[in-house]
């Protein structure tokens, strides 16, 4: 009985948890709220935004045509760039020094020169090569056609964007391949697989976890880089907006329309990219990423539990 009383006396008091105060959170929130209020006031009070004109041209046929051209250039350029990137990455990892050297030169050139310069070069290629022909090297040709009739504005934009993207994708793919343990390749060779079979069935599927996230960023960049082809007169989104504000001198409203569509396209891609990364991330040691809806529910539940910001 006495021992029970002694134990009761020695038992420590229950700890009372006191929430940690975060006054600077309230300060930061107040500062952000002031800036947001100033920005909203600017949008509403400044007549130079000319919102009626923004609404008038937001779905203009010329703008929509530019949006479609931007999407088409992005998809085709990325598809070609990814194929080129895989081939060049495998070439760079080749044991043949000539093959690896050619791949290195390709990456060195296209990563080392500005994309705008490359676009302009392909646009002026007819000044260098007058005709494109097929035939015996240094001998007679069986088919010939003027360069200008083959390399149109669309082909010019596609060549410049895809060749430039291929150089960047090759480094992304190479990094993904190198991230796969060499033991996987050795085991595949021990089972009798060829180098191509090993790459296609063993290495690349595992490398996708490393390749997909930066590739998603490249798609996002490509959506914006298509604006550079407006310099050669290609009617993508920015050039379409320019054509309209060059006629009505409503520069700011038309640029706002272009910004809206760029943000819409990049935002839609970011959502799609999230689910692609989530798919290829299955089976990894890390926990599966929460969807935006799940994150919002978790945040709302946390705010209810803590009674707001503490």
C-alpha cells in the first residue's frame, strides 16, 4: 500500500501542451494581403487594361488559330525531340568513340547556340543551300527541288525547335540511363538479351522515373519557346496577337489575351504532368504523391483541427 502511494507521489504531472505561437505568420499574411489588394485595385481601377477589348478578342478566330498552332508545334517538336534525344543518348553511351563523338558534337552545338539564332538560321537556309536533291553523292541527282518550297515556315519552326530540344532531351535521357544500376544490364546480358533488348525492356522502363519529371518541364518550356518563331512570321499565338494589335493599336489587351492562353495551356500540362509522374513513380520507395484535391482536403482538415493559423 505504501509503495503504491510512493509511486503515485513520484509520478510526474501531466504535460500541458501549449501551441507554439507564430506571430510572423500573421505579419507575412498582412503584407501579402496588402500587395494582393494593391494588385486587384490596379486591375480594376486602371482603364488602360481595357477589359472590354480583352473579352472581345479572347476567343477571336485568329487567336484560336494561334493557340492551335502553338499546341501543334509543341506536340510535334517534343515528339521528334524525344526520339532524337533517345538516339543521341544511346550514341553518347556507346563504346564506339566515333559514334560517341558525333553525338557529343551534336549536343555541344545545339545547346551552345541560342534557339532564336537557330530559328533564324533555318529560315535563311535557302541562301546557303539553293536546292535539295537526292542522287549519287558528288554525282548526278535523280530528284531536285528548291529549298524554299520544301522548308516552309512550319518546317523551319519544326526543325529548329525539335533539333534544339533533341540536344536537351539527350542529356535528360542519358542521366536517366546512368541512374539505373549497371547490375541490371549485366544480369540482362547474362540471360542472353542483346544490347537493344536490354535497353528497351530493362533500362528505359526503370529510367523513366528519372526522365519523366525534367521532360515535363521541357514540354512546359516548349509551349513558351514557340513564341520565338513569331520572329520569322509564323502565326502561332504571339504572332496572332501581334497581327491584331498592329491593326488596332490595342497592345496591352491583346498581350493579356496571349498571357491568358499561355497560362491556360501550361497549367493544363502541369496537371497532366503530375499524373504522369505519379504513374511512373509507382513502386518507388517514396510514398505516392497526393493529388491536388487530396492536398486541399488535408489542408482544410488541418486548419479545422488547429482552429486556423496558429
